[in-house]
C-alpha cells in the first residue's frame, strides 16, 4: 500500500457523518481480526498525531492535535495502549 491518495480522497467526497456511517457499517462486516487491527491503527495514529511538533500542523489542525494529546494521555493513564490478540 504505497499510495493512500484514493483513501484520503474519500474524505472530500462525503460528509463526516455519512462517511462514518458507511465506514462503520462496512467495518462491522469485516473479520474480527481486521476490526481489531483497525482499532490498533486508529490508536497508534492518535498517539503519533499527539506527538507532532507545532511546526507540523497549523491552526486548522490544532484542535485535533490537542484532542489527540488528551486521548493519548488518557490511554497511557488507563494503560490502554495495548490491545491483546485473542
């Protein structure tokens, strides 16, 4: 998966709520391991976004960065950074 342009283009095609509904519905139809790995990617992305330096984002993304920092802190505090494989 060298090029994720098609994946990110979808974010300009649908409203956030419409895209979330479509994505969620499709996620539920995936194998349980795929669902678990999806959440691992989401949590890892949140942690990485929380670590951005101020020059790596602008005011449009400041709220997202600050929210990711809060979520990452909460996950660390509650020891939620590891999802065990079942």
